[in-house]
């Protein structure tokens, strides 16, 4: 094996080989998670500017660690040859594009399976691989997928829908890619027969937003956008305290009684309107407006930390709305080592979220920072059996791009 091709053995996915060709978030993030769990991940980038994620300053270091960069013109004749050799030993291939681009360019699922019959292929797009052609071939980003799925319309105020940020559609799609590809891999390893998965971002968001949609589909019921509060229940949402904001989720008989006691409405408990054992304080209840008013007034007089502690003792789900500045030094974050620091290829320190979830027996790890564009091209091609002369020839033609690791400052 060529130098630089070995990775340390760790994690539950050690030995798994993942190849992906995608930019920005949804497709790459799924490969990134698997890389952190021990998979051997090869990142195919174009030979011109590489992944647009490289334009970011810091997040690229988080979302491309533990990967190798192969800079390749995948749709050229020579590039297709390299790609097909690469996927012969891969377990999962992930691509992200506008609809069936790979099929149109001749890289069909069937061709890939001729080179690796057990390969799991994941196609990630905004609107899917088939359907209404004009929709399938549209450009899509997180925001437009949210809009088409109906998810965006459920968020915001009654005056205006609002995007669920940052990039909820991208990151939820990445999780779906991980789950579906590993499910397909389980089957492929049992049968020796691969699978092709069509992951449409709008369908991920459709499923994510189905909770209230089911009421419309089955009973024609629609709910207004709730803004910072719940559509149906008192005491659920974001409330302003004396010195900050509280996220409150009030539910349960004991919890409701405790709240009514604190806001001066204890006399309501045990009445015909709110019998003992009432688990939900509905917004269409007889005193809902009064309960909300008194709750808001009460919270405005209290420090948010005090309220959080008091409510939590009553088994009420309540938490201060934390800012980034507040959470980085929070004792719980520190105890669970939620953040970690590593060194970039340039030798600079970078801090970001640690690996999650926490596997007890086979934990993930960071073994490498984000590579430079094409840094592993020569090693990968050499490992595929290409001679140094042939690699140089491909480089001269612009089929691949080679680069070295930067000097550390």
C-alpha cells in the first residue's frame, strides 16, 4: 500500500470504505460522520477550485477532517476510468447533484455494479432522481428544499414564515444518508448484492414536518405558525425572563399544578375547568389567556437561571436559551468534552465540536485534519496501480490535480 494510505484502526466503522463526490453540506457531512466513526473516506474534488466548502474559514476544518482528497475530473474518459477502479474496493459511494446527472453522464448504477456488485450507491439531490423533469433538474439548496417540503411554511410567525437555521435540511439529510446507506450495507453484506438509494432533500424535510401535517391529511385541520410558542398548549415555547430567555415545555398534572401555584392561579386547580389530574393546559381552555398572561408576568420578574433551577426541581422541562458564549465554558459541556481542539494542516489550532455520539467500546477519533486540494491524489492512484509516469501524464492533461501538504508555520 502506498504511503499515506493507512489510517489508524478505530471506531465501529473501521474497515469500511466510503467514496463521495459532493460539495458543501448534505452529502459530505454524511461521509464526515462515518469518517469520525472509523471509516476510510475518500473525498473526490474537481480539479479547478475543489469543494466550495474550502471558501469558509473555520467550518471546513470541522467538516472535512479524517478524509483524503482526490482531485479528479470524474466525467472525462480517463477520469471515469480512475473512478471506476476506485469504487471496485469501496463499500459506499455517495454523490450529490441536480437529479440524475451521473446517469446522464454514463455513470449509471448498472455500470458501477459491473465493477462492484455489492456497492451501495447513494444519490443525494434536492428533488430526487425522477418525477416532474423540470423539478428534478432544478438547483436546490437547504432553503429551497425547506420551502418545497412545506417545512418552512410551518415555522415563523403568523405574519411571515421563517427558515429553520442553520441549514437544517442539509444536516437532517446527512443523517438520513448515514442511516439509509448503513441499512443498505447491512443487506448488501448479507446478500452480496448492492443497492441504490434516492435521497431527496425535500422528502427528508417532508417527513420531518409531518407531525402536524398528519392532522391536515386526515382531518383537514391546519394550525397557525406559532412563532416562539406552541400551536395548541399553554406553557410551551420561549419566554422572556428578567435577564434572558427560557425554553419551557410544560406538560403533566404535577407540573401544571406547580406552575399554577407559582403564578398565583392555584385556585384554578381542582375546579371543573381544570380538574386534578389535568395533564395538558390547552390554548382553547377556559382560562388559557389568563394563564399565559400570568406566566409571562411571573417570568419577567425572575432571573432565568433561578427559574430553570426551580422548574427543574418540579420535573418541568425548562432550560435557559444558551448563547455560544455561554455554552463553551458550561460545566456540563466541559464534563462531557463537547468541544475539542486539533491542529490544521498549516499547524494552526482549531476548536470545534467533538465527535458524537459517544461510543463506549469503539469510540471515534480525529486522526487527521482537512487535507489540501488533491493532497492524496498521488497516493490514491498509486494504490490503484497507476505508475508515477501515468499519474504525471494525467496531471499534465488536467484529469487529476496533485498537491502536497503545506509547510507548517
